[in-house]
C-alpha cells in the first residue's frame, strides 16, 4: 500500500521555508515541489485521502486549484527548466483528475495501489454473469436488426441499472476493506471480489456502447 499523504508531504517549502499542507505547491509562495511531477500516487498528488468514496466536489476543487498554479501557459516568461517542470506537473495533475473522477477508473487504480490484481492478471467475473451478458448481447443484436429503438432504449436502461449496481457493490467492498486491513486472508478475498466486480463493469460498458 502507498504511504498516506501526510507522510510524503514536505515539511517545509524549499524556497520560502514555510510549512506545506499539500505535496504539490506551497501555500505561501506557490513554488512547485519538483518531486510532485514524479509522484505515482494520484491521491497524494491531489492532496486527497486514499479511498474510493471521494467527495467529487472536493476532487474538482483540488484539481482546479492545482491546475491554476501548475498550468504551463502561466509560466511562458520563466526559464525552459521551470516551464518543463510545470508542463510535467500539469500533465500529472490532469492524469490524476481524469482517473479519479471516473468511479470505475478510480476503483481500478485504488485496487492496484492496495495490491490487487489487474484485469490482465485476473479475468474472473461473478458467477452467472457471462451468461447474462451473452443473452443481452443477443437481445441488442436482435433489436438493432429489427430497428426496434424502444427495445434498445429498454436494454440500455437495464444495463445502466446493472452498471450502477456493480459500482455500489464495489463501494461497499472498499468500505469493508477499510475495516479488514489487519486480516490478510479477508483482505485478499475482498481485493479479489473487487476485481471480479470491476471486470463485470467493463463488460457492461462494452454492451452499453453497442446498444
């Protein structure tokens, strides 16, 4: 598991020597922390707790505030080295935001940080899921062939409901995981179940794109 944000935030700014509350930019002189561009933990980069149930409003506020300081267009008069630093940090902030604002991408990213398997390492899905997906794929193909827009709309609604239900299940599993960190066996089972649910989300998304 990655270190909590508070363990990697520099104690003081290298430029003005004032305390820093976030790892990316000084609250006082707005100097960027050069190490921030190389950070791999998106939660830490944006100054957020490493958890699935993020406050989307807080996520957006953090992103806007950090983008304002790091955007390379604001540093066109600086040296090439400083411009390159801001370009790297801005790209990292954008990547972090685009990943964390999407619930499924956030879950997959967090799962990796917590030691869970990737979709390439574990392709399993919940029992009975693939049969349901194959049936719905056939129904989508039939509705398209018949030009039945009402049926396609119904199928999209069914798939969206399933998609949302899977994400709620994932949220519940992450909540359980927070309470089970001391038990490795339980933790491993929960990580595996989260991967199954995320694989199912990917299948549903593919069918939604077809419907």
